[in-house]
């Protein structure tokens, strides 16, 4: 007996189900993300007077120039130091046994479960003039006067590196775990030393993870607010804190939203530039 033909599915039915599933997320995206961004852009060109006067301050304001240069300097230092420390930690984890890896992973993830305020004030207790570090150094006779470890760029970099270290270790570790160990064995079999096999084989193969970690750390560092505000003591302003001051204290919404818009555009431009160098989808684990 011939099989009965199956009824054709309605295209409109499949499309309707698709849009029913997508529309809630789309409305949330438009309402809670796109609309605020458009509102910020609108205020930046309308306050206090319509035009591009706020954006002209990027080229004429000495205070904005100083804040931008300070932000870039701190972010680059934070990214460089974090990558060095993160690479060393990730390399040790990649070579360690499963039990050691679990304990090391716990130590890396544990700071992420602690409030950023708690961590910032903990660094204040450690780095201030009468803090644990200065008291220990003075007590051992290493120094006579306390070192200025806080309320400056040094304190901010220390706090930011501590916060950003997990965001560097995890991409680096993922990249290192994907390296075929047979490549290292082949290099050793051809007469390369451990150092030569690391520099000639392992390090180049781990560079995608280094790039990914650098992107994450640098972009997250650009928007840091709490840690620089506490460890900088108001003496070293980064762009996020400067935006907060312009909006909440000085009540110059135009300048604050202009800087916020510029920061967003800079981040997207950075990602677009890097996408021409590396495959960001593959870098961050997309299929």
C-alpha cells in the first residue's frame, strides 16, 4: 500500500514560531541596550547646545587630554603585566596534573566571587602608609619611610592587575590546552632543547590565546571605575571616573555622554581592527 504523503508545513507557521521566540529578546535588546545608547548619543550632541561642540573638546581640552593619556597608560601597563603573570600561571596549570589544576583553578576563580569593593579596600589595607606591607618593610629595616604604594597610578595598576588576572588566565589556558603535545615531542626529537621548543613551537601556537586575553583585559580596563576611584584616591582620574564626575558632580551631561560615546566607538573600532588580524569568532570559542 503506497504511503500517504505528509502534509506540507506552512512557511508562515514556522516563521511565526521563529518570531515568537525571537521578539522578547529583541524587545529587551532594543529597550535596555539600543535605546540607552541612542539616548546617550543624542544628549552628547544636544547638551548644552545642539552641535558638535562637546566633541571639539577632545581636541581642545587639556584636562580631557590628560585623562585620556592617563587611562591609556594605565590600561596598557595593566594589560602587559596581566599577560605576563597570566601566561606564567596558565603555563604551569597546563603542565600540572588534574588535582593541581583543580586547586589552581579554585584559586583563580575565588577572587571573582568576592565583591570588587571588598578587594579594593583590602588593597587599601595592604598598601597604605600604615598598611601591612609598609609596616613589614619598616619593621625589617628594609626602608626608613613608608613607600607611596597607594593614591597613585601604582596602586591603581596593582588593584587592576589583581582583578584582571582571571580574565587573562582562562583564555590563555584554553589556548594552551588545545596545543598538540606531539608538536613539542617532534621538536625535542629533532634535537631542540626545552627553551628552543618553547620559543619556536609552544609560544607561537599560544599567541591566539595571548591576543584574546589582551583584548579582554584592555577593553575591561578602559571601563574601570570602582578600583581606580578607591586606590587612586581622586588624585588619578581615569576616563570612567571622569565621566562620573562630569555627570554626577559637575552636571555636564553633554561632556560626560560625549566621552561615553567616544569610549564605545573606540572599543568597537578596536574590535573591528583586530578582526582583520585574527578570527575573533574562533578566538573566543564560537563555532
